[in-house]
C-alpha cells in the first residue's frame, strides 16, 4: 500500500484516539525521510490552550526532536485541512507538502468552522471584528533597529 495512505491513516487514528483523551478530533503526523518523527493531536481543551491544534503540536515535537525550526525536509499528514493558524505555522516551519483528509467544510459540518477567520483576514484592519489599534512607540522600533543591525543574527 502507498506510504502516503499509511501516514494519513496514522494521523486519522491519532485523531480518533484523541477523542478519548478529551481532545478534539484532529491528528497530524510529520514525516521525514519516510519515517514518522512526530505525532500531534488537538489538546485545546485539556491544556486550556487555543493554539494546541494537532498540526502545531506536531510541529513543536518535530522541532524539538530535530533541534531546529526549519522543517523544510519534512511533510505533514493531517486528518483535516489546516485552519488559518495551523497553515501559518506550517509556512513558518517551511514544510513543503501538506496531505489532508477531511476538508475545512467537513470540519464546519461538525462544529469547527474557521470560515469566519478566512473572511476576517480578507478585510482591512479597520473592518475586522477584533479591533486593531496601532500604537507607535519608539521602544518597538528600537528592537527592530537592533535586529536590523545585528551582524550574527540567525534568520528564520
């Protein structure tokens, strides 16, 4: 059988098992060189952490295991199409390929609807539900100036 299908089955199995742990029905595995190096599940409720989504948890584990933040040589298999936050994390981790099973519309049909976030992201800041207020302070610019002039910075 196709390895991609087997890896996806592992992500799906993790999502089913996670429900028994009071977590959400989401699972993700990160694969490097044909080997699963991390398994993440949704721990939002047990951890009281709105960022503890399966993909983010898997990225955190993989980064810790490999001792680096660049996961460009990895792929992620997730039981559901990533939400906007997880999609951002995948891009920041530089993962080049995402395999997913359920769609975001499937997730919406069981009460996990992220469509409002996608719509919010398209709006100008002043039209968003969450109010964005720009406070221009010198100390914030100072941090950027220090970083800009730092010679031995590690870019990410």
